[in-house]
């Protein structure tokens, strides 16, 4: 007498096929990311820059430092003129000497845009801004700030 097939034995090929479809979904999501809209661009010396947060989540902790990821689109100006650039979030721009002490907050990327893990406080409040500090090869220090949108602020 034959033992009745269990659910797994009867549908194992269909279930295996469904499991194989999961990577396709994640691959599609990776090829079509969703980003917030870029912020208004500002003129900063020879550069026109528009920052864009990579998400609207609060800052995350990495090696005992809170960080927030941003993309900076350089609409005008040559990135090769930048000796070093830093981004931080807070009520004021951090001094260049303090920014140079850590590996976080440094601009990196290509001539089309720069990525940065901006130094941030644990919570973002109304008085906080995005601060961009750029030093050119001529030694000129350029500082710009953007108001944080309400969607990025921490709600109590």
C-alpha cells in the first residue's frame, strides 16, 4: 500500500521555483533605487552644488559616531579644484582642524558627484543644518549650509 504524498513531496518543485524568484525581486529593487528629491542648489565659489540625502531615515551609528549619507551633485565647477571637502550636520560648521581628525565626513567620488558619510548628532533638530566645508588647492576655505527639511528632522 502506497503512503499518501505529503504537501512538500507533492509541491516541492513549485515551492523551489518560488524560492528562486526571490533574488529576482531584490535584484530589481537594487537596479531601481528610490531616493528623495535633491535640495536646492547653491553657488559656493566656482561650484554649484545640490545635496541629496540617500534616505529620510535618522542618522545611524558607525564606530561610535553618528553618520548620515548624502550625495552632492556638482552642477558647475571642476571637482579637481577641491583639495579636501567635509560635510557635517549640526547647529554650526565644525572647524576644519576637528574635521581632519576623523575619517568620517570626507567627500569622495567622481567628477559627476561626491558621496559623503556626514558627521551628525544622534537626533536632528530644527536648528541643525547641513554644512559643507571645502578647501581648494589655493588654500581658500568655502563654507555653505542648507536648512534640513522637516521630513529629515527627528520627531519626539
